[in-house]
């Protein structure tokens, strides 16, 4: 993300600006941050996961969104663009530009955003009562990290690596890591 040098924007001003902007921006406390482009592995992994999940949730009342849908954290005055967002809350059908009640959020990691995705962004997402699972997918090797909210409200990590199946308990999905990383070429170390 790249910080914009703009004056404070209200959420309404941000949404108006974003609707006509050729560049996506995330929004944190009145400031906007331009989103940088993704590499081949990032886009391929996100596309693979979307394809795997779309048919799985068909007919369940849940909806899946990829990269261009904003997740709104109203209590913190934030808007983020997760790589994958799944919502099963009918209230989200009332808001065509944002979703406020995600059940599952997935971020595909990149060098420029990994620390933020693991740190402050995850802390912000944890304030969403509807969120049951937060998933980080590595682009350098086959590794999926699923953070799940347990019955005590604590976030518990389950990691998956190559030659394993991975589970997304929030939507009762199980898939092969190989399918998630299909057509991904890893950079040489």
C-alpha cells in the first residue's frame, strides 16, 4: 500500500472517490492508501481459491467476493479490500459497495503487505463479530495459515503445508493444497 497525501476524508467522501477512481484505495481513519498491483502467483492463487469455493457455497445463502469488494469495519472507521471474502449474512445483500458481516476473509501474502496483513489488519478484522476465520496464503511456498475463532473467542492457528488438504471450517470446505497452488511457479531462492 502507498499512502496518499490527501486531507481527511469522511467514509462518504471516500466511497464517492473510490467509485470513480482507476486505482483501488484502502481507507484507515480518513486517510487513503493506494493498492499496488499483484504478481502472477498472487493472482493465480486467489483465482484458484475463488474457483474452488464458488461451487462449494452455491445454494447455501453465502456469497463469495474476490479482491474488488470492500470489507467495512465500521467501529474502527476502516475499509479494506481482502483477496477473498465470504459472507452469509443477508444484511450484506443490502450494501452493493461494501460488506460488513464477513464470515471468512482470505489474504494472499505479498512482500509489501505481509507484515500489515499479519499485524494491524488482522487485529482490525478481529473486531468483526461475524468473522469466524482469517486465512493467510503464502506465495513463496505451499503454506496456508488458518486463524479460527474458538468458542472462547480466542484465535487459534492451524497451518497446512504441501501434500495436505486444508480446511475452511467457517464454510465447511476441504480442499487439496495442490489445487490451491495449481499453475503457480515459485521464484528460485
